[in-house]
C-alpha cells in the first residue's frame, strides 16, 4: 500500500556480518535497493569487488536512538590494505602442502559416466571478503577469513583420509578449496525427524563421531566448532561426516582468549616462507587465538578465556552432542551458567543410553574425560 502524505517511506534494514561470531552491523536501505543492484546506500563489498575501491561511508547500528542513515562518501576515504588477502592463499604456484592428495576421488562414487570420463559432484569453498567503512575507518574480515581458510587447509592437508571426515580434493587457482559433495542432511535435521532413532542407530552415530574426532586429535589438531550443524549424515548409508574446520587449532599452541582484539597471525610464517622460498622453521612457541564455538557446545573454559587444551574442549562439545543424540532433540544451556560449569537440573532427562558417558565429558576441564578410540561401543 502506498504511504500516505506526510508519512516517511518505509526502508529495509540489511544485516552485514564482518566475522562469523561477532561485529554485525545494520544499514538502512531504500525499498528499491534490491540485492545485486548497484546502490550508493549499500556500504558492502565482497571478494568479487576491488579491495582498493572502498564503499560509501556508514555508521553502526545501535539499540537506542534513531535508525541510522548513510552519509555520502568522503572525497578521499582511507583504504584498508589487509596484510595478506585471502585469495592469495590460492594463487599459483600452489604450495605443495595445498595440493590434492594422491587419487583424491578413490573413495567417492561417480555422479555420472561418459565415454571417456567419470563425473564427480564437489563443493568449491571460496573466501568471502567483506570490507566496510565504519565511522571513517575501513574495517575488513580479510584477516579472519585468511586464518579460517588456513586452519581448515591445515586439517585437510595434515590428517590422513578417514571415512568420517569430509574428503579434500585439492585447490583451484584463484578460487578456493574443493571438497566432496555430501548428499545428506545435518545431524540437527536427522534428530528433528520422527520416529526417534533406535538404540542401534544412536550407538552407530556415537562410534562414528568418536572415530572421526579421535583420528583428528591423533594429529594434534582440534575441531574447534562441534555442533549439530557441522555434522553431516550421508543419505542411505548413514555415514557421519565431520566438516567445517575453520576454528581448528593446534594442540601444542599457546591460546589467546576469544576476546583478544589483536591476536597474532599463527600462519604468518607461511607468507614469509613463500616470499623467501626457504624452509623457514615454525615459530616457537606457536600462538593462536581460540574461538567460541556454537552455543551450547562451547566449553566453559573457552567462555572464561582460560582454555589450555583444545582437545578437551572438543570433548565437552562431544558430551553435548551425546545428550542431543540420546534425547533426539537439541538442548540449550544459559551462557552465564555454562561459564560456571553449571547445567540445568533436567539436562539429562531422557538420556537412557549415554548419560554416564556424557556426564564424564561435561565435567570441569581438570576432571573431564578425554576422547579415546577405545571408548567405542561394540
């Protein structure tokens, strides 16, 4: 319905996220500013845009006061120059460490057959860089995106192939990493379906999750973001696939808390090594920022900024997964209680299969049970 005379034209509000976990901003758009159209109001650029061409100025949205309006761009706005652009990760010649493993499609079923070829489905995961001018300063997620992609590449190029870990197929020049296409649903979707899972199926999922995670941990790496949505279940075979390792950290690193504003780049040595073309040694000790994972799977010690063992933090997330699996539903814990290692009184109601195990994984970090392959249920 057209607005009456004297009334203000209704505008849309667009949410723009600078990182995966924090720092989101709201901007006001005119109704005719549709996604994909050029607009002077849209202060956003993706990795497809030129980094050297900054967007119009914008100001942050706050919970009080009037809705923001976008001002006209300044004549000479400052240009944000990230120290290492994420797409440079995939510029050729590709480092040997990022090359495809030998016979990467060996465990995959072809999608189709031709007269002289086999066709496979795959996923191409590419960096999505956003830069915004906020209060006269250029902000970008380039550094965070770089670290997440390098962390994921570290997992895929370090860990040997495993049936419960998404298969890495290599990298594409100036694009990104190539992963297997998983024809399935998230574990979250599986648990929402009815009828509820049988005891045998719950046990099988437990064993597959434990097998994949202990395989990953055996290489000194954590997952870093265990959740119902980061576990895929393959249709037909019910095979568990762990994925999304962008928050993985190395077990022998020193961890900075999630709220550290200026964390070091744990992969800076890679850039130096490529420039110098020398086998430079790894920094010692390695320092990485450990991030909060999806609620409520995040370990209390991470919420408190006190984590010293990332694999024990994974064990806590695994304990929450077991409660969800046993109850066949999602669960929640208030973050202020979780920081104090507290759980709701009825948290284990309906846990007839995994309660004892889950409790051992959800103890305080100095009492918590580790993930070991021998705990698989036969």
